[in-house]
């Protein structure tokens, strides 16, 4: 599990996501 900045409902939040979710593209990372 990693803490990353992700776009949730159009806003940037820091959330915990699993590495599998990141690689599968389920989580859109904020730049």
C-alpha cells in the first residue's frame, strides 16, 4: 500500500492505494 496523490471526484486527495491498483490503472494519479 502506498500513499499517493490521487484525483477523487475532481479534487486532489492523499489516499492509500495498493500497488496492484496503481499498476492496473484503477487509480488516477495526480501530477
